[in-house]
C-alpha cells in the first residue's frame, strides 16, 4: 500500500476529504488540501477514505 498524495493542480479545496478523515490529517491551505503524514495512516488498508471521496480525483495512492 502506498500513501495518499494530493495533486495540487487538481484540488479545488472542496473539503470533502476533511469530512472523512478520522484522524484530522488533512487541512486546507491556500484552497488546497495538505496531508499531515505524521497523523495519516493511509498507507494501511484501514483508511483510504480521502482517495475514494475526492470528486476531482486529486488524491491518489503513491507507492
């Protein structure tokens, strides 16, 4: 499993990813989502919610 990464050019700052992040690892800075990898455990099977919910497809898994 890879970690979730935000493609900044595609992110619209809609905040959908924030609404599903159980560990509050995502914030919006300058209208773009930023992931705090100190909190995120998206490299496990237990959480991929931000990738799945992003309407722009701006969050993807990087190996």
